[in-house]
């Protein structure tokens, strides 16, 4: 085997922009980088079960799909999440038997943007079926495949971007594709000690077969280890074809990366660790870590003010509308089944238990229910907007819970009544799901570790369209607490965990 371009210690301490800088300076080649990434994936994957395949032809020729050599990330490999935007000719199965062996017929705008930014898709990361939970466990390949958290192999890395987050947290890659319909970028960022941005609705293009109108909750992006990588990635992907957006949001600044040079001063920041319309309390350790972040922000010159739940929105409307859209949208599985020539009398055989429960429940919704959900969305979005007229940012936990077990209470493989499972999911995701409902930006950043040595994420919500502001505040936290961002799990490529 050829000598590695970098030691694993050097490799895992280098973020995506720094790695691209080494390629630009010809200290390493794109081919050497791709080869080392493949070695790392092959070493870690038997333990983490985070990657479905490596694109061997890309490892052999990193330029085969045309990554721009003048892109900010040229030479940096990433994994494509196995759902959402895809690359022509590659498999994309969405973790489902319904799509087993499906291949993408046209490259989506997001992936085109990755390539224009110089990123090199090197493989495919795991996701739960149709991205419908944050426990990345599937059985569609005729065996149970459970993606593991490098911080503790008995715990989930989150999801639905669990495979991407596990590989980034393990130091194998500096950046990887994510998407977020209820927290699926921010949740694994929180559970794995990473940076996960859900940008404003309409800023990043949807896949060719979708639209902001059809799937208003969903937002695609990346998980990273540094705020600057997240900002530079948004520069690369916040552009799309004419007609590619239902509502196009123009970036508020010429460059999100350049905007990080401006340090926030004297901001008014709201703080909430409340119920947000849910029945269960926030885990005390989570609340404690978020209040530590609040004190940090105060020490940096900001004013932090407690926000009462009733100041935020009508929570009954929020949860009624979000859950109605979440469940009723599963009606689309019927059309998907027909397109795959699946007999509708056998569709249950192609779904794991909780996906089937969603599909069953979707049949009970009527058109008036969807119209009511849109009305709820209108009211909730404007209520959050009024709140953000008062604040420059809002600080909350990312999750109301600490990192749960893998293939545990949030897995789609569980067979139980939908309501109890859905209530449990929404209780945990009370702080992420409203961002999908409203379309406002939010970023999860590391906030230290719990008593079990597992990451806790803090979430910074921003004004609609002002992704630059949440990134600036995230960067300020990173500068003040670099140890939170540099914390490394025991199962890590640089720790010799897999003999790489």
C-alpha cells in the first residue's frame, strides 16, 4: 500500500478548507487524499456501520465527476447521504426496500454545487428509512444495520444523517452531506460533537424531483468539525438554477465565510429550555449545559434574556400542523411503490414497522387537514418572526434528551402504536422541528460533554434569511471554547482504534 499523505493525527486535525489548502499548495494530491479517505472508511466502517459503499472509480480518479479545481474545497472527499439529492448513475436507496438498487438518473443541483465547490463525492452514507427518525438503523439489505456513535458504540450517532456524522466525528472525513426535515443535520451534530447548520428555507436548492412547496420541511447541507467549513460550504451550495426554487432566498451577504470576520457585539439573545408544548421536561444535564453557554455569551458582552413558552408561538398549532404534514406526506409512498411496480397489496412487506404505521395513518388525513396544517404554518411562522424581531438570536438545547442507545426507543424497527412513538420523537426534537416548520436558520454547536462523556449540542436560532448571523455567533462560541469543538471520541481514526 502506498504511503499515506498525512499521519492520521494530522489528517483528523485538518478541517476541509485546510485540507483543500494542502491540495492547492501541492503538498498532497487529490488522489492521495481520496486514497487515504478510502483507507479510513474501510478501517472504521466494520465498527461504525456508517457507509454503504465507496465509489472505487472515484478513488482511482478523483476528477471523474468534474470537481472544479478552482473550488474552495477542491480535493476534499465527502459522502453523499443515501437520500435526497444524488449523483447521476449512483445508487440511492433511501434506506428502503422500495428503492433497493435504485440509481439516480440526473445529478441534482446540490450535488452539482458540491462539485463546483471542488468537493469529491467518494461514497454513500447510511440513513434510516426515508430519513424518518434520528436512530440510523435499517434492515432493508436483509440484515439489521445499526450505525454507531464513535463516542460510545452502544449509542446512536443520531440521524437521519447518522452515517455522515459518525464518519466525521471519528476523524475519517472533515465534511459530509446531511439533510434536515426535523433536525436530521442538527441532531447528529449534537450527538457527535459537530457543527450542523440548517439554513433558511429557499437558500439551498432542492432535488430535481422536489420543491420547497412540496416538502417545505426539508433542507440539505453538511456536517462539519468547524464553523468556517460550514460557512464556506453554504457559500458553495446557496445557489441554484433558474426556476429551481418555489421561493428563492437571496444570501444576505456576498460570502458567509467572509462574514465570520465580523464579531457579534452587544446582541440581545433569547434563552429557552422550556417544554415548547411538549409533556416531558428537558434533561437536567442538557439544560445545565445550555445555561453554561448562556453565561459564556454574557461574558462575551451579549444580553441574555429568558423567553417564556407563551412568547414564542401557539404550541398547539405548531405541533398540530407539523405532525399533520409529517405523517400525511407519507401518502407519497404509494406513488413510489407504483413507480417501482410493487403490488399495493404487498406494500407493507417493503416497509419497516414504524414506516408502515406512518403510511397507515397517512390514509386517514383529508384535504381539509392539509389546508389546516398550512394555516397553522402561517400562524406559527409569523409568531416566530415576531419573536425574532425582539432578538438577534435565540439559544436553546439542540435536543431535549441526551444521546440514546442505538437501535433503541427511536428506531423505525420498533413495532408499537404510532402515537406513542411519535410523541416520544417530538418530545426529543421539540427544539429542532419548529425550525423546519418556520424555515428559519439554526445551527447546532458543541457545548461540552455530559456526565457519561457524551456530547451535548447547543442550538442558535436566527432571523429568517440571516444565516450569516447564526454563523457569526457560532464562530464566536468556537473561538471562546475551542476545547468543545476539538473534543475527540475514544473510537477515532487517530487513536489507532481500527489499526489504520
